């Protein structure tokens, strides 16, 4: 992956602008929403409890413990991320996070889905205990208070969904703020939720591994939330890759109330965002 191009879509100084015609094109094919994501009561974990969720290898700034979450076991390269973004590699049981201590959000979250994993995930009780990721230095992380009492309100939006968690340990890890972005409630509970549901439905039918890349895009003029100035995305993306067929497709959605658009093919995604997340992988087409 050429991360300099990837981050060109994430920060204004590196951004590749999208024309009005392109933006309109995304909305030409509107699909209806399915059921909204429910709002849950939430608690929080203390620092010691949170740290205990991770193994010694998962506490390191390395993708060694979660290389299997990437296509071909080839993790994203931190060295290619601009130094100013202060990148970190964070591993969890069911996903990997390329994290920025500058935006205090993920840059990309990657997870490997399969029918067996999602069957295990079905029926897992949502823990809903959000927590500050203790592996990140204080100066480079979001705090729970950053998401509270914001006007307009923001959700703590999962990039690796809680509903993808195969067991309670993975579920607990999914509530780390290192897996979150400040998300418009309507986007999180409707449009983004629909994209997550559709991805799970596909993975349940797939014959092998389905890799999902999710992340924020920070266009020029993006806002921040909280005293720690956590960057609020203007848009979000979800790229899906079926390893067995080579098919890849993506959604690029505004961080606002909207309708879910038809997915775009990988070439269109790369042209729009500059993100070559499947560099070196066999891409043979898209879904119809």
C-alpha cells in the first residue's frame, strides 16, 4: 500500500479533492435503509482492566500479532505513513488498527471475516463498555470525555463492528476508542450500519476469507471534538475484498445523514481516494 497516497485523502494538506460531479454520482443509486442500530447504555473499563484485555505481543507497536487480519498476511507499512501523523500499529483478537496519534483516530482498521467467524459472533452479548486504549501515549489518544456533551452530538462509531466479534474477549476489545471515530448519529445508526450488515451477509455466503478495510477521510475544513481535538471525519470508507474470487468493492459515505449508495469498484475507489489498500493483491472485478 502506498500510504502517502492513502493519507492524501485523509488530511487537507495531502488531500485529493473530489469534484461535485463525482459526489453527485455517488448519490445516483440510493438504496433503502434496513433496521437502525439500537442505542445502548454504556459503561467504561478502568486502565488496568483495559490493559489486561491485551497480550504482551498486542501491547507492542507492531502488526506481528495480527498479520492474519491482512490479505496474504501482509500488514500495512507504518514506515510509509507521514511522520507527522505519528502512526502506531495496534493488534486485537479480531482486527488490526493503523492508528494516528495526530488525528487520535484510526487511519485504517482491517478485519478478516469468514462464515465461521460470523456464525460464532451471532448471539454474542454486546458488552458496551467503552474504554481509553492504554497502549497509546496520553498525548496521542482520545478520552471518553471527548465524545460527551458535543453539539452537535457525535457517536463513538466502531470501525470494526462489535457484531463481528466471535467471542466476548474480542467483543470487549472492539470498544476501545482506538477503534472509534466521531460519527454523526444518523450515519452510524443507519447508513453505516446498513453497510456493515450487507458486508456480514456477503461474508456469510462467501467460500473463504473476506477482508474489510474501514476508515475515516478528513477533507479540508474537517472539525474536531473534545478538549483533545479528536478529528471528526467528513467521510468514511469501507472496502471489501473477497480473497477467493478476487472481487473488491467499496462504499465512500458522508459522515452525515444520507442514503446508502451502490458500491463502487476498486479502481473507482482508488481514483477517488488515492488509497491503494490492495496493492499486490489479485483484484479481478467487483460485485454486480
